[in-house]
């Protein structure tokens, strides 16, 4: 028997140069946790870096009794490095230059993230997973849910503590229910983590 999985994806809260959450990042995480109080969260998963760990702990503190798990597959890594011929003619050079600024892609870890966090679950009841991760993996999982070209993660950006929800139901295509929702954050805590030209007033 398979049941629906609801995947609640978020990028960690705002972090400072030392890789730990700023005061704003801590507030973002707490407010996101409060937003999730009415969700029957099964577990909170997070990557191993301090900014993801701290965010997950602050979210979980608002959800008494919910288990928290560190997962390497929720870490900060490039999921896929495309070939130039895969990319659009007009923007391919820019996208490829950006991707090459980062460590080599870890496609095995990206595949593990898909196995670990996506798809229906072998259970009788729906599962509600929260995954606290990083911008690249959010983009990768969102792109995969829409059967988009594998390079498409490169053009997706996620705000700190924004909320994305994907539903995986048996026998149905994955459904992107919400993307980068910031309604739980006051104006001064929104849009952090984005390049300035991505800001939408």
C-alpha cells in the first residue's frame, strides 16, 4: 500500500559569514516552525552544515515530539552540472559559468535526495516531511517534481525560510502546491538570500 507524501521544503534561515544563523535567521526559523504547527509533521530532516542544523532545531522546537534527523542528502552541493549544449543559447554561458564556480556536482547524492525525500510512501497514512536544506537542492527537487530539464535547477532561487510544498500521490504526477511562500514572515525578514535584482516589492 502506498500513501501520499507531502514534502515541505525550505532553505535554511539567513546566515552570517561564519555559517551560523544571524538574529534575523533565527527569527525566520522560529516563525516557519510556528506556521507548521497545524501540520501533522512526521519528521524534520536537515543537512549537516550549522545553518541548516540550527534552522531545523528552531523549527522542531515549535513542533513538540517531532523527530529531527541529520541527512547528508539534504546538504549543500551542486546536484548536476549540465553540458553547454543542454543550455539555452541566450543564457547558457552565464548559467554554466555560475555552476562552475562551485565544487563538482554530486549526482549520486542528488539521486539519494530524490530516493529519500520524494515520491509516495509505503504506508497506510500520508507522510509530512520537512526538509531543511540549501538553495541548490530546493531547485533540484522542484525541477524534478515538474519533469523539467535537468539543468533547470540553475535558474531557481529560494529565499531563506521560504516554504515550498510538493505533493506526491500514488498514481498521479507530483504537484507543486506552493513555491517560496513567505507569508509567515514580516516584511523585514522576507527576500533574504536572493540577489537584489530578484526582489519583488
